[in-house]
C-alpha cells in the first residue's frame, strides 16, 4: 500500500515539472523581435501574434519574457533536483518523516513557480490595451477548453493512459 501511495504522490508531483518544461523557439511575427523559447515559449508566440502587438508592445513583451526566464528556469531546475531527491528517498525506503519533508519542499517550489507565472501573466496584461487583454484572457479559456496548454483535448480519442483505442 505504501508503494502505491508513494507512486501516486510521485506522479502528482512530476506532472507540473513536465508541464513547466521549456518549449521551442520562434519569431514574434513579421518584423518583431524574437520571442524565443523558454517556459511557455510556443504558446506565448502564438498569443503575441494574435494580439497584434505594436512594435513598442513587442519590445516590452520580450523584456518581460526575458525577465520571466531568469526567474522560472532556476525554479524549474530546483524542482527537478527535488523530484530526483524524492525518488531517491523512495528508492532507499527512507522514513515517512524524510519523505514528508521532501514533499513539503517540492510543494513550496511548485507554489513559487505558480506565483512567478501569475506575476508574469499580470506583467504581460499590463502591456496590453483592454481589447488585447480580453483576447489574452480568452486565449486561456480556449486552452483550457482544448485540454490544457499545448496538449490535445482531454482523452483525444485515446483510451486509459493515453494509448490509442483499437479500431
């Protein structure tokens, strides 16, 4: 039972790490500055295009993206280390107290990542006009409806575990 519970906890804690992993690179649009990879890179490039940012907004958007990378990447690396340490604790059959302490560290880091993402979103919205802010907000609703950021719709015709269903 303990192995099952630990596996569930480990799986739950790994999901945000996979979700927070840096993504690919690409341009902001014709004549715009590069909005290269990093956390949320691909998604934000598409949003930047859809929002029809002015050159000044593109510059500010890129500066905020750069600031965010400087904050979030060290947190992601810290979370990755903590996840490895948690796995090592499980492999060594460490005490429940040691495992609980490591889980608390992981949760604190995940909280810091969420806080940084919230601040980043607020900083990006501050660059936008009210119409652009509405589009930005709706982009989150569209992503949620489709199943998450950069992921296909929930289950997307697949069976349990994401395995395609037999035809």
